[in-house]
C-alpha cells in the first residue's frame, strides 16, 4: 500500500459523502488526519462514509462562499471533489455551472485568505473528448463535448490561474472511470460497472448504449484515492495536472463479460440507443507524469478490482 500520512492535519473534503469522496474521507482518517466533510447530499449519502471513523459533517454547498471560507479557515488541506456529474450536468447546465465552476472559484478565492498548504481539484478525463493519439497525454488539446466537460475544464483553468497569479498551491487530477465499493447501483447517476453487476446478479438485461465497442480506462477507487492524496500532500504537485488511470482500455462488451465471470452468472446483453453523453469512442490515459513525479501507479488490477466490487455488492444488497 502507498504510504499516506496526515498525522496532525485537518482536511476539508468537499463532496465527501459521495462515492469517491467517502473513500477519500476514510483514507485520510486512517492515515492519522481529521476531516471536515462539506456536502449538499444531492447525490451523496452519509452512509457511504466508513462506519466507526470520526469526522465532522456540514451539510451545505460549495457555492456558499462564506461557508466555504469559514470551513477553510479551520483546515490545513482541501480535497475538492464536490461536483454535479455528467448526467445531471447535461440535464441542467446552470446547476453544473454553479457547483462545478462557481464552487471551485469559491474554494480558490477563499484560499487567498486562508492559505492552505495544498488543494487538490478532481477533474475528469471527459475534458479530452475524442483524441487521435492514444494513450492520452495531459498536454493534449481538450475537446469539450458536454456541459460537464466544459465546467470541469474551467475549474482546472481557475486552479492554474490562481496558482500562477496568487500562488495558491492547487493541483489537478483527471479521473478516468472510477469504480469500486460504495458506488451504489440504485443511484441513477452511478457508473456502468455497478449497474452491470446488479443487472447480471438479478438476471436482468445488461443495457449497452450503442455497439459496446467503445472503450474506457477503468480505475479502481483505492488507486484513485491514493493518487489524489499524494497530489494533495506533495509540493512537487503544485500547479500540475495529472492523469489518474491505468493505461489500459477495456470495451464495454469486455467489461460485461468480465463482470459476469466474477458474479458467476450469464450476462444477457441488450443494445439500446446511445445517450447524448455517449460521444466518446475510445479513452485510455498515459500515466507516466504521475508515475515519475509522484511515484504513483495503480496497485489493483481490473480483475481484482471487479472481484472486490462484486464481493462488496453481494454483501450489502
């Protein structure tokens, strides 16, 4: 396991009741840190946070500047994960703007007053769109195909501008298709893997948008959390952008087959129309920058990650 040490530090985790955020909270506390969670519970759920750990919970929005500033005055670091996800963003671009752009700007403006030791902003590989050269490097020109990708890229640009102009120690990590325990398949905004697990376990059709040959770089949540917290703690990360993925692409059809193998049941495939967000054909990230600069690389294989996720689902369903 990658060594993470927050002993003596307090961290504000925005979106800390969400899927990835709740895993970040648990990791920080187990690493000796104290945590304040800020979440509006729009898609988050406090039950996602590991039982038995101590943390402070504040229900509220990152769009509330005074609240953000007051909380940041009490912490050493900020892990900014609060966001409207891609499905919600497409349905309501203004809410996307308020949370993803306005909330991020609030964090950075408050940082000018409160001067945290570090801020990590979780962005998304969706900002790349369809790239011609794979695996995708961080320096490729973004192609924003959705309101969500527009807002996440705007948050990145604000982070970089505040680093350059005001010396705010902000770092960006671009996630690629995170999966793992606590990704609730009953949540309509959850990822494809948890939905596939539930469908296959219940003998229901696995709904595949389009032909199923589209690929993604699926990243296990524990690896994403480690990358996020290493970027938060390391001064070598300030002002940088890091891909967080595996460097391996897997098609949706292959994923359905792999999940069926782990569940031990047949996958009944049902091809349906593409959604308005299904506009990325292939995605796989180059992770050399984070490997060389922060000494991070994924520790959990896709097969092992799926095994753990299926095990969790079967235990809690």
